[in-house]
C-alpha cells in the first residue's frame, strides 16, 4: 500500500478532516499521506517535504506532525486556530502552521 518499498509507517491516526481516512507518517520517504480506512482506494499525499515525520496527533480540528530531523512540530488545520498556547513552542521546538 505504501510506496516505495521501505516507506516505514511510524504513526497512524484517524484523519481529523475526514473520518473515513487514516493519516500515516512515512519516515523514510518524508511524506504524510491519507489512506482509506477500508483499505480500498488511493493513498494520497497530505504533506510532503518533511524530512523525518515521526509522530502524528489530532488536536481538535487540527493535525500535529513532528519532524524528528528538524526538531519541528507542524500544524495543519482547516481554519486558523490559536497557536499561542503557553509553553508550546518552548517545549516542542518550533511550531508552524500549514493551512489547508
């Protein structure tokens, strides 16, 4: 299902934007993809250009993705949400928003 061979899934969550999809972090290829929960259908890039996506976390209507190599947490949301939580940037490196 995950191409190319060696695209190691490191984290899987239910897609906060579509409950019929999973979000999968693929460590070796630097991609975060969506895949249907049913197992039937296409695997589609959600985020690319992240060197080593490691952890995924759903935070309400947002998806947080940690990049192990860069020490960065990426945040993707459908609309702008408050990212000014005290201590978030200090505790987890840089926090950036990617808009859908």
